[in-house]
């Protein structure tokens, strides 16, 4: 077999009929492929590689990677030795008369080369022919032949088999379901990585969960790593302490409960800038989706802007803003008003130099504190979702302000609008949990107090804050009061009034309402 270097990983297998793996193949720089799902080589003409001429070679059971000569002999794992005494390849025989052959003569730093002999594309379990069905109470399944041999040696002869690869695990175990099911317990000791964990889940789904046990390898990648590291006792301990396998999303056991409780204590939170709202909600947490609702003209954007200013001036958090009804320039000018105490977006109220300096002060002279999505017309709401993902995962933003949700679907038919708003609400709620950030979302409400277009955003939100004002009140002071109420408060449980804010027209800023001091009569 030629010496070559891998150039593409996780590609579809060239054998789309017998194998069909979507990500098991690797392409090498000489043009040949090797598929880890079916363990087959494909030359540039898509023909399987022919075995090497080993006429003058000897075949011996040689110790390898901690596996003894006796274990190699038990499984029939032979090493081909050239006439000069150089071991050249190791052959792993499968019950189907096929062999997976691993070359030992490779350039330094390159991955092992494989080739196959016989019907290797058919489902099979390495080692199955060594242990009769039901011959013991338990059987272990590994992800590699050398791991199967290692488990056999580490556990003193307990039955163990290997799937051909993580990609073929479900197919292999499904084909020999009756054999595996003949054992009372099935221990899954696949590699401790993402493909291995995925394969373990796929195998577990084939059997009664009561008989499936998951061997948590505890930092080492596989069973052979324990063997080569001399950690025989440690492996036996994790095997005997294997827990009954649980599908993803199920938490059981006191250790798991303790980890969940500890993680909850570590949930960071921020204070609201207003005492009453802080007392009712008990603060802002991650991950949370917080819905801010009001009818048009109440001041939802200013409420959000005051929170942006609060975050920037009282925390070290990075934040991103998506204001779909404001230009970037207007947004920045109005944010600077909280520092300048003037309506900076009014002509002549503040110079560009003053505005720029105010923004530097607000962000603590750190340009990475504030990121703005400067949006052209947004035709695809998924673009906004991707920007949010970028803000959080790449730029490290802790909080996202989206103003407002309805703008993303404006112009659609009512039924299409509802479906898309439901979709956006679902995606946002999942993203908040997945990426651990806080998201403030504004939504308009109708005359009945329901979120416009879709009620689903109110169902998935952790907290809902409603804003109201007496827009037709003659008295300026009364008209500029903003009343907060909290109809939903998943964490704090308390609902009801959330305080009163006041919009200062002279500075165009929003702050907590402070009742005037009434003089006491003499």
C-alpha cells in the first residue's frame, strides 16, 4: 500500500450501496480513500486494494500496545513479519472471514493505514465467534479491535466484542441483536469522544434500557489507553461502577444531582437598575429569555436602552444590540444621552466629539464591550439568528437586545407571520439555553394584552415585563411615568407591580421615578 497523507476527513463513503456512510471516509493525497465505517480502501479507480505479497513473511502472535501474546492468540490477531524481522502489519480477523489489516510501516506523524480482505462491508462484530451466545451474564461492546482485546485482558476473560467503527455501530449491533440480547447485561465501552458517545446512544436504543450499562472512561479515550497506562485496577473500577445507561436529557443519581445543584449556584446574574423590579424578579440571570411588551408609543426601546446603559456602566459584560427601527447613528447618539444628559440626537444638542467621548466613557474605553447589528432590510429572520449566534459564540456577548420581534416578520400574511414568530421564539429559547446568554426581546401587544402575531413567545419566555403609560394624561409628569408589571416570573415566582419609571424629556433618558417630597404642615 502506498504511503500517503490524509487531506480530507469525514467524507461520504465511495461505496454508496454496501456502506452508505455519510462521514466515515478519508481522502489521501495519492487519490485513494479509506472508509472507517466499512473499513475498506478505495483506489483512484474505486477498486479495493489488493493484499500485499507476503510469500516469504511469517505470521506471529506478537505483544502489541500492552496486549499480551496469549490475548493476541485467543482472538487470532496475527502480525506479519518481513524476512528481515520487521513487523509490517497486524490482521484482525472477523467472523465473516474478513480481515481488517493495519499497516505498521508508515511515515512518522502520519495516521495508520488500513486495508481489508474479504467481505468487510457486511455488518460484523469482532470477537463474536469467541464467545457463545448467553455464555456469561454480561458482554462488553467496544469501538475498536484492540480495545476489545484490551477489555478481555483487563477483565480476566469476560466476553467482549467490537463494532467495525463508530459509524457502523448501530448497523453492526442491529444485525446481531439476538446474539447481544442473549446476555443479561450489555456494557458500552466505546471511545470517550463525540462519535463514540453518539454511537453508544444509537446502540442503547436497540435494547431494553434496563440491560444497558455505560462505562464512563473518566478522561482516557478508550480501553487500550488504560492498558498501556498500566491502569488495570482503574479500568475494572469504572467497569464495575458502570451506571445503567440513560437516554440523553435524563439525570439520575445523587452524583448527578449534586453536579446540577452546583451548576445552578454558578449561574451568573446581574441586577436591574431599578429597586422595585429587582426585588420582584430577583435579578437578571443566564440563561434567560426576557420578554418586554407594550403597546405602540409606550417607550419599549427607551426601556431597553436604559438597560444597555446600565450593563455598560455597571458591569464588565459584552453586549450586542439589534434595533430594527433605528439607524446605528441614532442608536449611538441616544445612548450617549445617558452620559451627556441632553437629547444628543437633536440637532445641535451635542457635538460629534462630545458624543464619541461619551460613548468611550460608557463602554469603559473598551471597544469590544458593545456590538451593533447594522441591518439592511432583513428578508430572512434566520440571518438575525445567525448574527446572534456569532455575537455570543465568537464575540463573547453575555446579553443580546432584540428590538423588536414583530419587525422581523412584517409584511407577511397573518398565518405565515404566526408560524414564523413561533419558529423564531422556539429557536431563541433553545439558543439561550445552548449558548448560556441573556436575551431581551421586545414585542408589541394588542388591545387584549396578548403578544401581537403569536402568543408563543410569551410561553417560552422566563420573565415577562409589561410597560404602560397614561398617554392621554394632560399633566406632563403623569404622562411621562412608565408603569412596570411582571405577569410572568419563572425564577422569582412573584408577580404584580414592578415599579414606576420616569422619562426625563430634558435629557431623553429613563430612570426610576422618585416621588416629590411633600412638605409636612407646620
